[in-house]
C-alpha cells in the first residue's frame, strides 16, 4: 500500500468509528485506524 491508500483507508475507518453504535465496534475501528496511522508515520520518514 502506498501513502495515499493508507491515508484514505485511515480516514474511512475514522468516519466509520464516528457513526458506530457499540463500544466494541468503536474500539475495534480505532485500533485498526491506529495501526494504519503508525504505518503512515513509518513511511513518512
């Protein structure tokens, strides 16, 4: 995945987390988003 794809997927996960109903669903989406965020930070440098 390149930087643009990772960023797009990250923003989609954050939007889904905002609309999510249950706590477990929100936590799961935020964990996935955090993993992608770390990939963005690693690829940045």
